[in-house]
C-alpha cells in the first residue's frame, strides 16, 4: 500500500509492516493502524510511528532501554492476555512516546504510558504502568546527563 507520511514523503509498505492498535492510542482511539519508520536504518533509537489512517498523525517513539536501562514495565494480566504475551514476555517490545522540541532540553519522554507490541502478531496497546516512579513527562535531559 502507498501511504503519505509526515517525515518521509510518500512510501510503500506492506500489511506485514503494520502495527494494529485495537483501542487506538490515548486521544486517538479512531486511528488503529500505524507503520513504524526508523529515522536511521536498523535502529530503534528514534522511530516515526506513522498513522496509515491519517497522514497528519505521527508519533516519535523510541526504545526506552537505550535511554533508561533500569526501566521495568510490567503488563497487567488483562493486557498480557489481550496481547497474547508469552509467559516470559519475550514476544513483547516496549516503546515510549517522545515529545521533541526545538530546544532539546525541553523535550520529554512518557515512561508512564508505554506502547507494548507483540512482535509476532503486530498487535499493540498503549498501557498505563502502576509504578509511581514513572511519569507522563520526564525531561529527556535528565536521562542524558545521568548516562542511563
């Protein structure tokens, strides 16, 4: 399928590349299908999660463990069942949404509500973690300074 994107112009992608959110993302429940587009080949440092339903909607996401190695998301039993997670969750990948500003020190990451993706089925869900250490807006500069 041919889709228009925010950052890459028009591209071709296959159905196998799509990630499906049965509930959509928070605030975007009507948009169900997205394609992840890495800004650098073979890297999940920064990814454009581009809606295939509305080209104007794209989220910048990243692998949280590259920035914060102690990050420990835990799926609820309900989310684990919905995503058909294996007992060890090896088929689940986590991504966090980033809000990037012109001034990097103003950029934030959302550790409270990551995206969990079943890498086998490509089904995904944005979840809310029940850990008081994780906030919806963490300044990204705090993690870069710590080197975590």
